[in-house]
C-alpha cells in the first residue's frame, strides 16, 4: 500500500512539473505549484491556474463585502480585471448601489444608459440610488433624474434625494410613479413651494414602507406673522402606502410639518407603523405648541402596532 501510494505521489508530482505546450503552440509553460511568497507579491491579474481554483461563490462573498458606496469602488474594479469569469458579477456589484453627487456624473450615466445596452442590463439590478451634491458644490439635485432613469431601474428599492430645489417640471410627478418599486425613501434638505408638492412626491410611491424626512423648507423666508395668520389647508388625499418606519425632523418649516402630520393621519398612512422617530437638528423657532398637538394626534392614530418610539429633545441634534 505504501509503495503504491508513493508511486502515485511521484507520478503526480512528475506531471505537475512536466513541460507542456500551450494551445497556441508558440510558448511553453511549466505547471507547478505556486509558492506562497510568489502569491504575496503578485501585482497583475491572476493566471487561470490560480483563478480557476477559486469557487465562484467565494468570489461573490468577497465582492459583496467590497461596498462601492464605502470607498470600495477601486476594489471592485480591480476584481473585475482578474479574469473573464469574475467580470460579470463584479459589474453587477458595481451598479448595485449608485451615488450621483455631481451634474457631470449624472450626464455621463444618462449617456451611457441611453447608448449602451450592457449598461442598461446592469442598471436593471440596481437596488439603491443616492442623488446628492458633493460638499462645496453649488449645483442642486437634478430634478430630471426620474424622467431619465426611472424606466431603467426596475429593481430599485431604496431612494435617497438630497438638496432638491424648485421649480419642478410637471414631468417630475409623472416620472416618479415609474419608481414604484421603492420601499425606502429618504428626503433631506428639500425645498418646496407648498405642501402640495411634497405630498405629490410622497404619494408617488405606493409600496413605501420606510420614510425619512429631513429638513423641508420653503425656498424663501416667510415672516412668522404671515405664516401664523394662514389657515392650514385640508390635505386629505388617497394614499396606498402603509409605513412601518417613520423618521421626521421637526426643525422643518413648522407650517409644512403640521400639514405633513395632518396628511399622514387623514390618509391613514401610519396605521401599521412599528418604528417612529422624531428628531430636531435645530431648535424650532415657531409653531412649537402646534407641532406638539399634531404629534399627539399622529401617535393616537398609530394604534398599538408601534414597538419603538424615539423623541429627541429640542435641539438635541443641533450642529455645533
């Protein structure tokens, strides 16, 4: 038994060191085990003799931990250049979470999507989209992005919009329902002309389950006396969304905030609410007691489904 095993081991070792011709017939390669120190200093793409030994499920696990939204873009791009079998999956990971932080990036992505079928296939697997501006830039969020990208993102479930400014073209409200697969929506630093515009944005997502609303204000300063003298309009309107998680920043314009609370109650949006959070990035200047009253009404409308409530004190999240 031992001599037979010895002969087999010698034969295998001999074959691993045997000179063999390549398929092209122009060069010779030696099939031999790769030493550990050689792998440690490898700087180029892996040869098939190495990459072929790694199961694809292992590659998927590695790629999943290289999050492009957390400075992992270079790692994904490097993996994509290793071999042809890794490339398709790495490309899907690269397009899984998209961040548009500049007008140039938005234009380039739109051009690629409209002119390249391969990019459209990859966008079909995109799960989250963050539209914002980079720090120091004066450009606002492009309000035309739903019109251009909505039909290309059939798997989108998470949408975050930052720094959206009017005027809003009517096509915006017509394109938003094409993103009807969105279940998680976050709005930060949004300016609207009136509550009707905010309501139309929220009503465009019938399957919405998680909603986060940061600071929402009017684009221009309105004297507090003028706001206080206005009658809050009736905002009851049909809405199919049934929220499970709601986070509100009550430092928003108090008139808009109260209208939002009334609409959430009248439209029965929060009847299945599980988690409710109210934060304050700055101390509310006006309408504090009116906000308290409507918060109580909202809490009464949620019933017994709420399992988690976070109510920050005034100015608890104020910027230093």
